C-alpha cells in the first residue's frame, strides 16, 4: 500500500511497511519488505534524495507508530508481562526500531546542520 504524499518523480511508489509486521533488529535490510515492493524501488535512491517535506511526512507517520508501540508496551507492563516474555521482547524491539527510524527521518528532514551536509 502506498502512503499518500510519499513519492518522488524518479520513484514510482514509496512503501511504508507496517512495523508491527516486520520488526527485528537482526535481519538484513531487504528482509521484511515484500518482493513486489522491492521490485518497485529504483536503484540508486537513498535517504539523501528525500525532500525535507517528504522526510517530515515520514517523521509524522513513524511518530504515530512509535507512540502506538510505546502505549502497547506500557499496557503490557501494567498488565504484568515479565521483561523476558517473547511478546514483550518483540514489542520492545519494534519500539526501539521505530525510535531509530523516527530519529533518522527527523534528521533527513533537517535543511542543514545535523541532518544534511
């Protein structure tokens, strides 16, 4: 599913993969992205090609998911999930991955300084 507003002139579609579906910090970058989505990417595109406005849209979208994972983890803690529970560990990994993505997307949205050279 394409996310509205996240397309470039030289890339047909930019996919936002549901972090709840594919969150593991020990997988290679192409894992978790369906083959049909990988096939639509144009070679040679990276985060430096993002317009700051597109990166801001990505930051907002990721923030919503980050908040959701944070609320889910907090609810699990309140319900008494032990930190060793496999589901709790998976949610924590997703939260951490979404946090990293949020920070990187934010830096990509900066017009100068930290995010851009």
